C-alpha cells in the first residue's frame, strides 16, 4: 500500500475545534502536515491545538468565524506566517438553524448560508489564490452532507448550502485543474451532536460512549461510525495518491466509503414541435414520470428496540 506522507505540507481546517473538524485536523497532523485549527471559541481552539501537539503533531489556532473575506484571509495568512505555505484547505465550519419553511426566518437562512456556503467560497478563493501563487498544486476538501445530496426535513438552509458546496467542488475542479489543485466534496456520516439526536441512532451512540463497539448493521449497513472513521479520507485526498481524483463527491462513515453519482437525466421523452401542457399531462406518467425519484435521507434500517 502507498505511504500517506504529508510532511512539509500546511493545512487549514475550518471549524476544527471539536467533532469531525477536530478529527480531520488530527488525521492531517498524524500524517505529517502542520495544521491551522479554526474555531469561534478560543478555549476550544487552544484545547484542540494542545491535543494535536501532545500527540506529536504541529498546530496553531486562529480564532475567527468564517464567512467573510477578511476571515478567509486571516486563515490563509496564518498558515503562511507560521508554516511558510498553504497546501490543503478543509472547509468544515458550520452551524444549524433547523426549522420548517414557513417558520424559518431570514436570519435563520442567512446565518447558515453565510457560514457554510459563503464561508466555503471565501476560504476556497483565498486558498486558491495562494496555491496558484505557489505554483505547486494543492488540495481543497469541501465538506458536504447527505442532506445536500437528498434534502432533509427542516433543513432548507443547510441542505441548500451543502448542495451548493457539491456544485462548487465540480466547478472549481475544472477551473483549478490547470493549476494542479484538486477539489472534492466529502460526505461524512458519523456520531456527532447532530446525528445523535436521531432516535434510531441514539441508543447505539450512548452504548458507544460507554465503551461498546458499534455493530456491523451500523458500521456497514448504514455507513455510520465515529468522526475518526470519516477522517481517514482527508489525508488520503491531500496526498499524492489522490492527485488524479477531483470534482467528486465521496461519502464515508463507519466501514463504508462510497462515490456519490452526479445528478443526471435518467428518462426522456420527445414531442415533435415541442410540448404543450396537455401533451405533457398525457405523456408524463408513462414516460418521464414512470419512476419518480425519492427525497430525503433514507431512514436507518435498524431492528426495533
């Protein structure tokens, strides 16, 4: 197997004070990268840095909420000031403001879009500028979600942002290809503060915290595990072993890794001279609409308690 060695590379991981982001930062540092840890809470960020350095890695903290161009520049500049370069960006920072459509406020929508979607854009832009100046390629890893791939009840803002992130990964992979900068979206599924609120998962997450392993029906059947399970994908995508992988949406969780398909046409029908509402009504059910697509993240297939 190829050796994944990131020695000499510098990375920024947004939202990496805890949870999945912290697992990504630890995984990068464990494979030799120097890491800028980012969080909005100084104590959390410093604790994350301490945990990485105590494990033998190299890390510094930059405390700033992502979303603005100024925040993005601070993160990139911190990497350059501390480590002399920037090779890897992981856009993990995010918040939730879950409400159904008719109860979601402008502030609920804007806050999530600013952190997830605009934060990904501003940080990726700043990183791309620096990586192109260096002229040695680089890696952008954009964190998506199953909600962005399939939608999720009560998550208009979050699902829209995550769908946009997957679209940006595809677009930027084309725009940055000549500069040898790879861009991929990852779609992690893990036991986090958000997923542990799902009733079907809750007892298993509690058992895991008490030292019991997650069963195969979760780790394999649902692709559900720990943040550390998801983190393996990040140093791989940042390595030379993944130089040929770009523009993809890759899911990971538990014992499972999977490639998500890009949206594509699956059925078509034709009418000479074009369609009218009446001809659509007559033809649609037996042609294009014969097998309509499902929406939402499938419910876990777990035994009843």
